C-alpha cells in the first residue's frame, strides 16, 4: 500500500495516530507537504464525504475522520506555511448568538482546513458585532454562519444587515447552514450560499472562491 | 389519561372526516401574556398562564408546554444558562467520568425546576378542558448524555468509547424515569421524548444509545397509562423504523424541507404508530403569510389522506415570533372538513365561485 493510500485508509478509520505517523513518514521520505495534503488528506476526506452523502456513514464517522486529518494537519501546517503554499482562501466561521451548537460548524472548519483554507473559527454564541469586526479586520473571502435553533437563526439576517451597515457586505461572500436553515431562508436573507451538510459546505466554499 | 389515547383519538377523528390538530406552540404563547422565556421556564404559574391563553385562543387537540432541554442535566448539577429571550441551555462544561457516580446519587424528583414543570402539568390537568390532551416534554437519554459530555464528544464516543457513553445514557435514563413518574402522576396524557442530538447518529448507533433506553421510558409510560411520542428534529428518514420500534405511541417528524417525506414514512410503518408533523415551523409558520400556511396544511392533509394514524402538527417547536395569524390559519385549515366527497364538492364549488363571482 503506498503512503497516500495508507493516509486515506487511516482517515477513513478515524485513526489519528496512524495519520500522524504516516505524515511524518511521508515527510521523511521527501514527499512535498502539498502532495500529502492533496493526495492523502483531501482524497481521504472526499471519500468520507461521498459515503456521508450516500448515508453509508454518519456524523460520528465524519467527526473521527476529520479529527484524524486534523492530527496530521498539526504536523503539516507549519511546513505548508514555511513553504509559502498559498492558502485556497480565508474563511471566518461561527455559530450565531444564543446558539451553543457547534458540531456541524466544527466539521466544516476541519474539512476546510484540510482543503487548504485558512479558517478563523469564532466558536459559538458569537455576537453580531464580533462577526462584523472580524470581517472588517480579517477581510475573509467567506463568512460562514451556523445556527441549530429556529430561535437563533433569525440572527443571520441581522448579521447580514450589520455587514451592509458597516460597508463590508460586498467584500465577503456569506454562507449559512444548520438544521433549521434552508435554501429558501438563505435566499430570503440574501446570503450567497447555503449548505445542507459539511461536505456540501466545502464544495460551496470552493465554488465561491474560484477565480 | 382521561379517555382515549392519541392513537384512538387520531383514528376516531379520521373516521369522522377530520384530523387531530396539534402544533408544537409553547413559545408563541408568550406573546399572549407579555411574559418572557426566562420567567415562563422558572415560574410555573406564568408557564400555565401562557398555555391557558394558547388553549383558549386556539383549542388544539394536544397542548405542549414550553420546550426546555436543560431540565434533567440541570437537575444533575450541570452548569445552565437562563437567557431572558431564549430557552435555558446547558453549555459545554468540564466533565469527568467519575462524576457519573455522583449523578447516580441524585434523585431529581426533588429538584426545584423539575417540580416546577410538574406543577405546570398539574395545572394543565385541572385547568385546561378535558378534550385537550396534555403533553409533557422530557429530554431523551442520548441528548442528556450529549449535554453532559459535550455533543461532539458524545458523537465520537459512539465509536471510540461506547461503554462510558452507554453508562451515561443508562444513568440519564434513570433520571428521566424519575421525572416521567412525577409527570404521569401530575396528569400528563402523553410524554414527548425530545432527542434532537440523535439525528446525527446512524441507525446502529441510534439503536444502541437512544432507542434501547427510550424503550425503558415507553415501558414506564405504558405502565402509568400514558402515551409516548418521540420527537427528533432534522432529517430522521434513516431512523424512523428504529424510532417506531422503540415502543412509542407516536413519532413526531420535521418538515419536508428538512428532508422528511412524511407520507413515505407513514406508508412504511404499522398503523398503530401515530405519525405527527410536519408543517415547516420557520419558512411557513414564522415567515410565511396565512395563505402560505393554509396552502401547506391543505397539501399535507391531501398527501396524508389515506393514513388514519396521522396527526397534523408542525415539524418542530414554533419560535416565539411566529405570527398568531399564522397559527390561526394553521388551526382553521387543519379543522376544515376533510371527507373526500365533501372536499371534492367544495373544490368544485370554489371553482364555480371563481368563474362566476357575485
């Protein structure tokens, strides 16, 4: 089994120690960090994403796979930064005010990081002001918002309006997600995109930052 | 329970050409009293006042209290937040496995918030009309475990730490049963088990960490002559068989936009399990117009025409800001006479009226 296949398998099994060990092996063999990222991690997570969409695996399996990939990223990230590999884009992400749910948002963060994006994760219960201030400061390509309650998803509209008032709305693409959120709601609040699940979120982000 | 349970009432209604109409509508009642969520969830008099206003205004066939997923975990000593305008929540906090032994020793029957909800149930039993079924909420075992352990940690534990997670689910079930017995004694006609965290599990994980424990709850309820309903928000298509197989009287399902085809679910399950749902609580009920509500209700009723075991409800709990006019439209459309011949005649009559307006 070649080293990339080994990483893909380890990610699929959620075997974080093996992903880390294989990453070190690959680097020791002189394999470029970017290749490990693309042919190992991304390839592995793409398979996980396909299986998830086909309802063959569920959130727990996706989580352990993403955590295994994150274990490898902890080794790879400084090397990618040092070799000045250009990030695929910058995204600010968070769960809205009053909402403490974060699994989906965390999986999206991990997957995007694995896909080569710079991710600024604001956590959960993030105020409107914090979202706007971070967008002003970081100038991300994407702002991602998550809500899991019907009572908190309404803040997404407020945040978009705050971005307008701050004069930064046009500079950032806004995507939304979470259980009660729908495409209809995303269209209603003039978000730029809606993702039903974590795998779709990565595809959506890629499509929005594509030149 | 006074009289028939939910399944019998649903069938009786169907035979009479109508449906039970029961939106999940605790929070909008706050608009009728001028209270707020924090007060309502801690003051059982205020809570009952809200439910009484809802019952007086809308006369649903089943009335549900304000949803509160924090009760059991709070009673077990977990840190809980009480926002003014949102439901009480249990944020992620440090959890050590050794705490499980301490949880075992706590009898939540003496917890002040638990007793507050039990008092609400007593007031519902004596203060609301007998024809309205009175439901109570409890949090499901896997969701309580996820609140205590952390939802991400619990999800990972379904694969990597099954024995500890199982232990926590077992202890949580013990606490839930303490609460269920009090609610049943207080006059609850039905117990709705809220298991939102389980939506992310696969069927095997759901069986192991939710259904297996829900069965103990349904058995206790049956012993007390009380119905059980299992409500899980989100797309639960992959779980409905297990949900129905956990001994519940009914399953409550989220909207078609969440991914649930309620007609297909009803067609796949035995008729002794009531299927409840699933008008969209946000797109339609919160943000739609009354005519949008009527349209979705009628379309749903048409699609469920051949299922005697269907109860019209919303896909999830309605937000506080849901326009009362939309709830009125929901109730009116839900209560329209549904006999096939009369419905056909009414449609034809409407067409004639539109062609020849007076």
